[in-house]
C-alpha cells in the first residue's frame, strides 16, 4: 500500500497543465518542474482557483448573486489567502436551489445525484456532473485504488447497484483504469458476498464501514475469514473506530484502510495514509480550509474546526467554500509515508449536526462506536437521547450475533466508560442508559445517510 500514488496523481495533473497551458508553464514551469515541490502545488491551485472563481461568477446565478451581495469580484483574488474574502456555500443552499449552482445546460449534465447526507430525514440535495467531471472522478478513484492494489488484482465492490455512472459503476471504471478487475456485487446479503469472495478471490473488499462490518460479524460465525484470501478491507462513508478496525484486522488477517468521500466533492476525496494518522486528499481538484464552525474564521495548521472545500476543476457544478459540517484539522508535521508535497487532515470523528449536547458534555456517534464495538458480538446499533420528566438519558438498540442478557450488561458497562455519560450519572443529570438487544438482521441499513444519535428531548 503506497500513499505516494496520490502524490503521483497530483504531480501528473500539474505536469499536464504546464504542458497544455502557457500561463501554467510560465508561472510554474519557469524554474523547471522536476521535482515538483509544495510551492508548485500551491501555484497550480492559485491558477486553477482564479479560473474557477471567474467561471462560477459568470456561469452560476448563485455565485454571481453571492459575490455581488458581498461586493467582491473574482479579480479580487490575488493569493490563496484571499479566498477567505469570498462567501461560504451551505448544504441548505444546494437543497433549496441546486439549479442555481449549475454552470451548464441540462443537456450537458451527464449524471445527477439526489441524496440526503445526514440522518435519515431532511431536505435532499441534488448534485450535477458533466462528462469531464466524471472522467476526473474516475482518475482519482484509480489513484486511490493504487494505494491498496496492483494491476491484475481483483476488487470486490460492495456499493449499492445503480444506473450507469452510479458510485459503484464509477469506482469500477476507476479500478479498470489502474489495471484491476472490479467485481460489483451490490448490497447482496452476507452468504452471497462470501460466495463471490470464494469464486473471484478478491484482494480488496470495498464498501461502507457498516456493510463491511456486518459482513464480517455475520460471516465469521460460520467461516474462517482469514482463509478467504482478502488482503485489504477498504471502507468508506462512515467512521471506523479503533475498536472496529482491530476487530476487522483480527477476523480477516488483513489491512484496513479508510476512504473519506463527499458526493458534493465528487465522491472520491481522500485516502487514509499508510502511516495511519490521517488522510491525503485530492489536491489536484480540491482546496481545503479549516474554519471556526461559529465565526467562519480560517484556522491555522493543527487547529480543529470545520472542513470547507472548494472545487478547482468542476464543470457542471463548481462549489466555492462549501461547508461540510465535518470537524477535522490540517496536520502540521511531515508525513512518514514519503509524500513531501501533499497536505494531510486528521480523521473526522464528528459532524456539527451529529453532536448531542447534554448537561454533562457532548455525545456523538463515534464515541458510541468506540465503546460498543469493543464487544465482539455487536453488529450495529441505533440510539436516541430522550427526556422523561426531569430525567435525560440514552436509549439504545443493539443488534448482536447472539442476543444474550450478558451482552446487555456488557453494553451498559461499555457506555458508562463514555465521559459525558459517566459524569452525567455522577452529577445526577442523566439516568442509566436503556439497552435493548435485537436479533441478527434487525438493523440492516439500506440508506446511505450517516449515523446520528437522534435527539428526541
């Protein structure tokens, strides 16, 4: 596994621009382009961003109005730091009027994706992609897959089946671009997934964290997963807690790598570095800022805040300073993997809307993941924070492979290790968590939405 494949992708895209555009050759290539260093990456991003701002202002009614409202023009952009002058775009802006973001005619839209990204309800967003956008997406997917696979390797893709240019289809094209062999099995039940693994002998399994984890827990009841030949579990869409990672590694005797993606940013965004302490992201196509979630002020290296992305090459629907609501930070130390010109961000453990504030502290899904999945027989969970009279507390349903009262007690004890719950009980602000054990298969999920603790107070 080589994180350096993502750096090669970035450098190749910069070289392509220098070779095809005189402005890039003059601005970046004048000193010679070998080796490409961080200075060249930032020069490339500056030029791309300047073009992207002009394009969005001229083509998108949303950005034209937003820029005019703030009294700024694309020509006000003189350095990368000037991006902070420009307004943010919110998820709700897209949900309310996706077409205002579009910069091409409907006839030139090759793929439109409608989805709800947070929770199971709420306004839907619609994201548009042109053919050129899809081509760049599969280019990066190929680069991301190169970090875990070699030409000729089989990759089993456990993503929902869909129309042409669905996420599964695009990833399959990316696998082919890097010389691999994709096997698309969709969200088939565990027995069918295991059958496909036995038949095609994939080196890599790619799927959402919850789907890969469910496959593991259900299949290990009857199979020795280490005999199936899988070498890498490549998870996406949801947080992977350290306890889940260790359970997966132990069951499969395989490496576990996490992908961070956002549909709005073109699905493929970042791949976990082989050093295991953060993610290298697609800096050829995206610019990342970390901002204070409340004030919007741009934060420095090592400061935790909200991730804000800007697309650098999007044709159908560019997004300028798009607030993701994910919390992370840009890491400020050199990377052990050998990549010298790329930035890296820390694992995202929570989202703004995923935090439940209690009298004793904050609760969010990754805290429950880490506590609950330390218990080997857990498959999945669903939780809500409730108020009964003056008392508040957590009510949780847990799916296990065995469904015993022993696990009920274990789960409650595990939850008591969470600081907010422990302190709430100590101070009398919370009641004991209520735990309900569910039969295997009860919490099987089909929605793509990220997990939340429902706040029903």
